């Protein structure tokens, strides 16, 4: 079963950074950097010395990113072929 399938089967399952990295298509080192710098990425919890991610937090993080392009909507309405 893939990490995405596991995540949707149990929304409160704790995922390790390898599973989350695969889901987000980033490297585990990127997740480590985000945690170290506190500059983005999904929320995490500490279990002893280990960082773990709730499936629901990973889902919420992805939802925040959906549709974001950094392009102003007014620019999208301009007729390019004038």
C-alpha cells in the first residue's frame, strides 16, 4: 500500500519523514531543513527524538498549496491576443 493510500485510510496515522517526502515529492533532507529553519512544510510532532507527521496535517498543508501560482488573478483575465 502506498503512503498516499495509507494516509487516506487513517487520517491520524503518524507518518515518518520518508513517507511524507514521497507524498510531497521532496527529499527527506528538505523536510529536515524546513523543521530546522521553521520555514514551511507540514506541522510535525516529536516522538522522543523522532519527527512524525499526522496524516491530517500533511493533507492540510497540501490543501494550502492547491491553486497557488503566485500570479495575480487580474492578469489571468487579460486578453493576450489583442
